[in-house]
C-alpha cells in the first residue's frame, strides 16, 4: 500500500465530529508546546481524508509526533496495519530527524469488540504481543507497537441523543433517575460558568484527583481550552458547567462540541455534600444542552471495558452506565518508531509513568 500525502493549512481541516482533529484543538495544543501540522492523504486502496499531526520535543530529548484520535477514516481491519505503516513512512518525509516515533490514538472500533457472545461482558483485548501480531500481519517493516498507555479514551460510554429527551431519561437506570430528581428537589442548579470560575473548578479537580488517586494536569491545560477559541465561535465549542446549591460548588465539567458530538473532557466533584447528587444534575443538564445544540451523541469518556471491580475505572463504569448508552471499544494508541534506540528509552520511561505528564493525555 502507498499513500500520497499533501501538506495543507491547519485551518483547512475538514469538518469532523472528533474535536481532537480540529483546528480548534491545534490551537489548544500549540498553547501547551506542541507544533501542529495538517495533511491530506489518499491511499492506493482508496482511503482518503485528512489528519492533524502534533509534534514536540520532550524534556528527555527525543522528538515525538502524535495524531490525536486520528486518522478518522481508516481501512477494513485486515488492512489497518498496512495503512498505518504507509502513512508513517509518508509522514517521515515531513518530520524533523529528531522525531523518534509517531503515535496514533486510533478512533477506530477495536477489531476485537465483537468477540463477546451476545449479552455477555466484553472479554477485553488480547495481550499486546498478540495485538501486535495481528496489526503487523502483511506489513513490510513489522514495526507497529502497541503503546504502553492509551493517550485518549479506549473504552468510553456513549449516549445516543437522537430519541426524545423523555425516552433518554426513561432509558437510564432507576437509581440514576432518582438521583437526578433528588438533586433538583434539594435545590441543585447547573449553569454555564464564565472563564473566571475556572480556578474554582481546578480546586475541585485537585480534590477529585487526590480522592481517587489519579495524576493531574497543570492549570495551563484547562486555561488553553478557553484561550484557543471563544464559546460559540468556529466549528468547535467549549462549554463549562458548574453544579451548585447556593454558594456551594458541588461539581463541574468541561465539554467540547465538534460537529454532531459532545464530549465530556474533564470533570470534578466536591468531597462534601455528595448527598446533593451534583454530578448527576451536571450530566443530565449536559445531555439536554448537547441535544439542544444538535448533537447526536454524548461521549461521557472513560469507563472500564466491563463490570470488572478490579479495574481502576470500575467506579466510572458504575456511575456512567447508569445514564444508559453503550460502551464503545476503540483500538487505542499505537506507535511507529523511526529511531529504535530513542523509542526504546522513551518506552521504558513511559512504562513507569515518568513521562506521563510530558506526553499529556488529551482527555
């Protein structure tokens, strides 16, 4: 397989429902040290589209290239490795020699997603060596590697917004419906917050991270979401919601709308007054707001692949599946190394989470 790759202006990226493949996202990431570039591509087997590419030199020395949730248009599963190999080799001609590898955070449905018997929990992906065997089958270089972590969400809860709002509500679990009503009964309100409320949200975010033991992003990562584009301007829109009762801020969320999709990007909640069910009110308002803006789907973000209580995202699974929807299993992050030694060093460091902040997840 061969790919014809042509550079173009980032502002000329095609409309998409993937916010991470928009000119808006290129502005966000450029404020955080990434250099954006855009390309049109056409493969010898008929795949065509465009792609946003981000590059950056890490503190450890190597340069990296990153395609966040792209390419959007991909081939059939049996040709995915051939396609990524050809695209990587074509991109190499446009990259600085210091770039050690290119990483694709693939939005494509996992080829293993249909493996579960009907009505049974998804068994999950096979071990990385088996996944690499399948991805590299038929390639010339046998050079595609499963990344040690997925930079954006591989397993996400997605809600269909096309039915009437009453039907969406009726499709939720009874406990979730009860908690939404309880929040309203107790006087919880949800409002679109101005940018000057972002420090309040960030404080909640730090509390949430400490309570749940996850790594945090710098405040600049949040500020960039708003400085990159004013709400309502351009093909992407950033929405900032807070749930409160009186002067007490209970929960907050930052959402991005691109095309017909709304994406829950960041969230946080207070450790106190959890009996007021602020997060339930927040997401119910986000669902209705997204639907009113013409969105067809609401991506609530990360969950465990199934009801596995040992998984670190099991708590998110329990909370989010209460809103209905279905779990989407994506292929996750894949690397194509250009310089094996530099890539091996990066991979070793990343595997022990020393470069997680430098490679900053998009969501």
